[in-house]
């Protein structure tokens, strides 16, 4: 039986983040939802108030024999501005923060190293504000948010397209 792994990223509006990760070879599935807050079972409306502490996130299930966690980190850094605190494009609020939720010690180590490397490389002009935190409870977003841009191709979502 294949051993898949999970990775969880927040990089602004989860619609565009999910769309970017779904295109990566080796990504088995994605789910959008909420993580990092203090309210149990938040709804989209709750999270949008900015009072729950949650970030909009994408949970990525991937096959490590095809795509590495480091490769997923490279995608993460390429699709948003990690120097923008609680904002991506027109989306403003703590729920749009740049955050990596790690699922084990190896992910924590790789995420920290990756953040340091991105900061030293000078790809961004400002200070990297991306938080790296242990994964907590993932609350799946409402069904209409899942694969939203595939269901609604006329819609747009701010995302940097660097890859």
C-alpha cells in the first residue's frame, strides 16, 4: 500500500493556492479549509470576520516517491508574497497570512531551512514574515470552496504565477 504524506500551506485565498498545488505531478489530492485558530468547527463566515485566528489553508496529500516536500515548498514560495503580513493582493486579514503548518519534525526542519534560503536568496525585497507552526486541527471548508476555480473558471483569484 502506498504511503502518502500531508502538507498544509496558507498563502492567501485558498482557491488560488489549491489550484496551484493541484497542478503538481505527485499531488494526489487537495482540500481547502481552516487551521491555526481557536474556534472549533469554524465556517467560512466565521473565519472571514478575522476573529477566529484561523488561516485559509490547503491540505495537500502527496506521493513522496513522485514529488518531495521540498518541491512543494518551492511551489509555496513561488505563488505568493511571503513579505506581506496578513495580506495577499486585495485580500486583507489574518486569515490570508503566509504560514506553513508542519506535520512532523522533518517538515519543520525543511520549512525553516527553506524560509532561511529564500530570505538569503534575495528573491523578495522585504523581510519574510511566513510563520512556521505545528499542524493543528484541520477544518474542511464548505463543499462549494473545494476546487472552486475548477468549478468556476470565470472567477479569478490573486496568486503569483512564478512556475
